[in-house]
C-alpha cells in the first residue's frame, strides 16, 4: 500500500500538471502551491515507509498498527489537498471523496481487528471536516466548517461502516485459512518443495514448538483411473504409513504423525532435515570421491536393510530421495526419504500400493530395475539395482543411460549394458568399487547381491580408507547449498525423466 500510495501521489500530481492547461484555457499558470508540495511530500514519505517496512524485523502486529496510522495520514493529506485555497463562493454540495475509497481499500487488505479498522476509519473520514477547519475553507467559522464538512462528506462515513463489515469478512477468512493449514497438532509454514503428488511444507508443533516437515498428498490424487472409491485409497494410505512409522533406523527419515484433513488431503509429518539431497549435491558440487560414495551407500543400505527385513520395498530409490546433512555433530549423515509409499512383498500380487492406486507408476525410469518396468514381482534386489544407479550417478555425475524420453530410458535399462563408470568419471575409480556398482546393475535379479547387507559388506571389502568426519566437515564447509525455494518440476525430475 505504501508503494502504490507513493506512486499515485506523484503520478496524480504530474497528470494534474498535464491536464491543467486544457481544463483552464486562457488562464495564467498558478505555479506550485501548497497542495502540490504536500502531494510530493506524502509520496516521498510513502516510499520511505515502504523501504523501512521491507528492511525492519519488527513483529507483524507492529506493521498492522503502522498501516492504520498510514491510512489516517494519507486521508489527512487528501483532505488538505481537496480543500486548500477554495474560495468563499465555492458551492457546498454532498460528495464522495477519495478518503472513503482509501478506507475501503485498506479494510480489504489489512487483516486487523474489525473494531480497530472502524475506529481508524472514522478518524480517517473526519479528516475532511478537519481540513475544512484548518484551511478556513469558504470563510466559515470553525463550528460551521465542522458542520458543513460532516454534511458534505457523510458518504465517507457510510463507506467506513462498509469497510468495518469488509474487515469482518477478511479476518474471518484469515482464521479459516489458518485452521485449514493445521494438520493434526501441527501448523503449516512456508513451502519447501512441490512434487508430482503434492507439496512439502515446513511445520511447527503447536505445543512442543518442534520443527517438522509435512508432506501433503492432494485430494484429487486419490481417484483412480478405474473410478475406484477414495475409501480404499485412504485405507492403503493408513496401512503404508503405519508400516513406514515402524521403521526405526537412524538413517530413515523419522515419521512423527500422519492423517487426513477434513477436505481429504492426506499428510505425513516428518522430521525437518538440515542439508541437501544427493541430486542437488552432485548437480551443484560435481561427482563425489569414491570413498565418500561408499560412506553414503553403506548408510543407505543400513536404512533399507531394516525395511527389507520387515518385507517393505522402497521402489523409488534415487538421489533426490537420499538426503545428506548434519545430525548432531556428524556430517554426511544419510536419511532415506519417501518411505510413505513403500510396497510390502507380502501384499497379494493383484493389490497395488497407494502410489499405483492414484495413477502413479512407482519409481523413476532412470533408476528403475528392469523387472519393475516389466511389471514383474519386485523385492529387495529391485532397490539394490536402484542403489547401483545412484552409486553410478554419484561417481560420474551422469545417469547410467542417456535418453530423450521415459520409454527410451526404460528400453535401455532392459536391453543395454552400462558403460563402466571408470570410463565416464573425471577421477580414478578403483576396480573393486566399479565391480560392486556393475553387479548391482545386473539385468537378472539373481545376478545381483541378494541383500543390501551383502552389498554393504561388498563395499566394505573394497578396502578403501574410510571417509572421516573431518573430511565430511571440510566438504560441507566448501559447499554452498542453494537457497530453499519452491521449485517448478525439479531439474532432478527432468534429468531422470520423472515418474510417468
């Protein structure tokens, strides 16, 4: 409002300069008078107030009070400009001034208490009679000027009552929005990320003040292509969320709560993490040293080992779903994300997970095991294939296969043999590490490691010197993560030919 007000004061005065000769032909230019100086002064003061508000760290309540004061001062200046220097012969007529319009605009924008808006609006509407007294307009006495001002400008007082009712509507809608943004015991904050099935927001527990992240699955995603009822999808959601909530590995993102809002939006409440996902890390920092890759993959194996032991297959292991950051005093600490849409190997083959039920093919083509693409039975070895793709990407900065479409990517994973990572990396990759990655990428599940424990042992058997906490800390000090913004479909999704 300050920015718009400042611009209008200056533009309106400039336009008055341009139109005056046409409206007063043959008359001598009056020169710059008091009202014009007042307009320029209010315009500059509005810009100064806008700059102060943008830079200040005062609480929101302070600025709402400033907004009401700014409205009153603006209305005073409008009244002074309107009545400055009017001759005695000027006819006194009932009129609607800009003061009433300004009160209506502020009532629609400032989310203040309606009674505060009413008081400030009545004071603002009184600026016309006050200006008539101060400028001695029409040669009237003080009492006559007040009486005449109220009679002339009573429409402004009526609009103030309209603004009061308008403020009631605005504040009520604000409370409804705040209530709608409450998920269980959590209050939604700023948007972190937007994805294919919903959004992720920062959140705070209303009583514990514990920071968290809330993942929302939009209500429209619950319908299926076959018109299946949303009730069955909701049952799947609860079943899969309960399974994910039972995972206790320190390398699995912790699930605090889950549920459904009144408008049937599903939500997961998870721990809020410090750091970045592997997709961002590699895109911003380049390929990682083999020792660091082994350090990350072994932690990921620890997370998946618990899930596989409980009969859960992740089905969407990819760099964007593996987070590294600081936990306590440790850096490069891995957290595996998106366990809310896992599939149990004990489910009947004909029963899909929530992800499939809402029309989403689980997995990302660039990291999808061949048996998943063919619709065959998946198990722990499908996640091992995806881990091999992740390791390949971390070592080389490239996907295992380059493709221009999801179908082409799937076809290459089905038919083509991967180029050894040592031929595409900018650093030396030990033969033992390369052999582990290529075994994970075997087309036939039987040719891969049987379990992630076997994979972790194989990574340990490469005999590379362990990645230390000191090296991890040094790496993070040299890495400047990008600002957290709500992205459009992420570059990671485009690069990996996002879930179809």
